[in-house]
């Protein structure tokens, strides 16, 4: 059985799977902190939009395969594989561990941990 906080994260990724950036952003607080460990920090919804908008334009498809999800209080963690299809046919699959802090039904902090070198090797 999943919690309401876990469902916020599930719906967040469902919006990404539809390549709906604004839909995904609707699950974030205005002051959300996105800590993309290999890349860096993006502070606030506007900065997160600025980071993802160019990437969304390059995507043909995206799927977040949620392997395991657990939560305690306002913390949701998941193990997932992001399946990325780029325009032009290149594809990548990236194993990711993530932690989300939920505040008032929205994601306030989002941390992703993954191997950027593996991703870059797959799309080069």
C-alpha cells in the first residue's frame, strides 16, 4: 500500500513520462531544491524549469521504471531506472536512487544519485 506522499512522487514521474514539464513542475513547491548530484543544485521551480526545458526538447520518450519505493514521514525514497529515448534514436537507461521531501502535498526537495559517466557513454 502506498502513502499519499509516495503518490505525489508517482504522479510527478507520470507527468514526465508524458513529456509534460509544466505538469511535472506542478508537483513541486515554488522553492523546491533539486539536487542533481552529478550536475549540481537547482533552487526554485523557475531554475528547475530552466534546467529541464532544453532536455525535454531533445526527448523522444521517457519512462521512469519505479523498482522500489518507501517512505517514512515526509521522506519518500525510490530506486528507479530512467529509460531515455532521444530524438535521433539514441537511448539510455540510468539506474537512480532518489530522495524526496514532501511538504503540503508537494515535492520540496528532490535529490537524484546516479552515474553521469554511464549516461554519457550510452548516448555518445
